[in-house]
């Protein structure tokens, strides 16, 4: 089944609200941030204040599996940022 976009909505995948810790690795340093919401194609992350978000910056997110243990590390790119978080799209 193909996802239908609602007027004004740009997301292809439904987002799931969540609040838990996530590791942000910009290949120079690893930071601890907070995951705000998650979809199949990206995430909204609240980074620590010392993290310098820049549109286009590539990074790795390590996201824990809350119910079954373990984690997943996925490559992403910052496509938007503001005072309350940054939007990261997952790269293939």
C-alpha cells in the first residue's frame, strides 16, 4: 500500500513519539542526545548544547532497542536544525 501525503505534509513515513538516549557520532567525537521521534526514514534528535549542528553534516546514530536489548547504528544527514532539535534523514 502506498503512503498518501496529506496537504502540506512532506513525510513519507509515520513518526513515532519517543524519549530516550541516543549516541551521536560525528566521526570526531561521540555525544549523548535524546531521540524525540522516529520514522523509517529519519529522526528528530535533541543534541547536547556543545554539539554544533550543521545542515548537510553526516553522522552516525546509535539507537537502542528498548524491548529486546542491543542497538543499531545508522548513518544519517542533518537536513534541518533549530533551538529544540535537529532533523536527521537516514542514508542508505
